């Protein structure tokens, strides 16, 4: 087959990866990371953290300080004298960051307990969420991808990388 005839063939339609990763099971296959929305990838990260004992509280309150205090207070009432690991972000940040389709339209800063630092960064990395240090030592900012980034990620999908 000559190169011209091959180049003129239309690309096969992109299919959604049918794989559904189990939290804590390690990194999902590339097809899932390329087709999953930011919200789906965030749910994977949260499930992984919960599996390892980190309490996750998405979209909680509007004030970081008040939310942190409420979460710590509730945890210490339930588990007096025990170390309680947690991660949260505010409802205000959630509304600004996530679009209706689950894409991340703005950066999302998540906050966590000091002891959860390594676990949070690892879970975000496994879930394919690009992040950088946040505005305070107990935070990390998940970077919003542009539409071009999402399109590039999907165009790199190799159907053979998806489990059947």
C-alpha cells in the first residue's frame, strides 16, 4: 500500500475506554487516562486516598480556614486522640473549577492535613492530574487543562492500550 492511500483513510472513531479503575489498584491504563474527565480522574484519586485511610471531603464550605477547622473538629470528636488524615476543597473552588461535563475549566486548589502530603501528591499523579504546589504549605493546585490539551490527549489514544 502506498503512503498516499494510507494517509487518505479516515481515522477510526474514538471510543470511550470501558475500563473502570478500582481505587487503590495502581495506575489505570493510558486509554482511561486519555478519555476520562478531570472529575472522573479526581474521583479515582479520592477513592485511592480513602482506601488508605485519608478522609476526603469534596466541595466543603466557602472558607478554607473554617472548613479545615470543621473537618478537624469532627474527626477528633469521632476519633479522639488519633491522627486523622484528610483532604478537602471548598464549594466555591468546586463551582469555579469544574464544568458541567466534568472538565477542569480553572485550577483547583485542594487542602490536606500535613501527614497526607505524600499520599495526596501520589494519588493525583496516579490519576493523571497535573499539579503544582498550592498557595499554602498544606495545599496543592490541580492545573486546568486547555481544550487543546484535552484534544491532544484524546488524539494520542491507542485503542490497543485499552483492556477488553
